[in-house]
C-alpha cells in the first residue's frame, strides 16, 4: 500500500517549520504591519493573487482523473466523509449564530463557521492514514474530491452570512475572483495533468514549499489589516482562550462522531481509520487562499483565520500521535 505514498508527500504532511512560520508571521504583522501593502517595496496583494492562481493550477496538475475514477467504488465511505466535512461541521456551528449575532463575538463565530465550511487537507490526511494503516487509495480519493467540492461549498456556506454583514460584500466580484483565481486554474491543471504528471511527481516537495510560502504571506497580510485597524485591541485573553477551547471541542466532537458512525456502518478497520482521519481534517491551505478572496478588504480577516490556524496545528499534533498509536495495535 505504501506505493501510493511517495516519501516527499510524507515529508510535506508532517509538522515542520511551517507551524513556527505561522506564529512568526503574526508576530511580524504585530511589530511591522503593512509591509508591501502600499506598493512598496513590492505589491504584496499582487504576489498573493498570483500565488493563489499557481497554487490551484498546481493542485489541478496533481489530480489524477484515472485514480479518481478508480477510487469511486467505495461509495459509502466517500459519502460519509464528504457529508461529515461539508454538512456535519457547519451544522454543529450553525445553532450558535442566533446567540452571538449582533454581538462583539459574532466575528469569532464567523471564523468558526469558516473553519467548519472548509474542505479536508490533502497531504496530511493521506500521510496520517498511511501511518495508521488505513485505506490509502480511499484517503487520496476523498482528499482530492474534498478540495474540488470545497471550491463550491465553502463560498456557498460563507456567502449565506457575508451578504448579510455590513462589510461591503460584493458576491458578483467574489464570484468572478473564484472563477478566475480558483476554478479556471484547477480546470487548466487538470487538463494538462497527462503532460506534466512526471514533472509534478519530481517536484512535489518544492510545490508544497511554494504553497506554504504563499499561505504565510496571506497570514501576514490578513493579520496586518487586523492590527492596523485595531481590531485585536478589544479582544481579551479570555475571549481567545474561549475560541481555542471551542476549536478543540469541535475537533473531538467530530472525531468521536466519525468513530461512532464507522461502527454503525460496519466499516472495516482500514475504512474506519480513513473516515476518522480524513473526515476530521480541515485545510489551512484552502482556508488561507479562500480568505484572500472572500475576505479581501475586510479589516477582521485575521480573526477569520485564527480558528483554522488553531485547528490545523492541533490536528497535526493529535492525529499524528493517534496514528502512531493505532499503527502499533494488532
């Protein structure tokens, strides 16, 4: 089964300098916000826009239509994972909206809902499933499928609430950006996959590094806007602690639910592992690039990214430990 998982993907999915880089970008945004945001010395927004296009173009290049077609057979597991990712997560967060609407905590709820609406990760899902001895082809299929569905579902979920906010949200402008920066590059990459598949396989680690660099730039820009607007000055440590606890609680609720669901559906061990790991993961990469489109110009963009940053760090930490523990079981 390991043949499905090149060493470079394993390296790309494990915790590394990227986590430290996220916190360094937040610190840099706090100490020196706005670098490159006034066109000097470089137009940071333009760099990010080009980076987002390339991220999704490379994502399309990595998608193997033949493997996606082959992986469709285990439909019960696929349906369970995708419904967990795009329906269960949002429905767990949605009931709290009436309680927090029109309060100072509404923006934190939006960040939590944004986290809930995101697709699953790609590399780390496959890596952890491999370590634990799960269904690797199923993990690859669902991670790829999740990214495709997320292009539609994440903007759909967020559009239901962003249009009601007094943030000047222009859905037609966002739709145009989604088409030009995300959908068109993915389709172009998918069409060119047969011609560049060998090149992609040779440069997987470099492409993963490129993705992370663009994400770090997005994090810096988002938090710069938030710090320059003073939005964090009114946020207490108690509020941040509550946000952290809510993110961790959401993680364990979904993790335990997927374990229970796998038992009810009588999944074999490999499929149970894949459902729990792939169904629980959320993608910081998609969160960062979607935020640059959906929340462009919104002063609280940094707060929207906080939940997925916390979730991403914790899921890597906890799932990696759990995967290694499961791998030692008979």
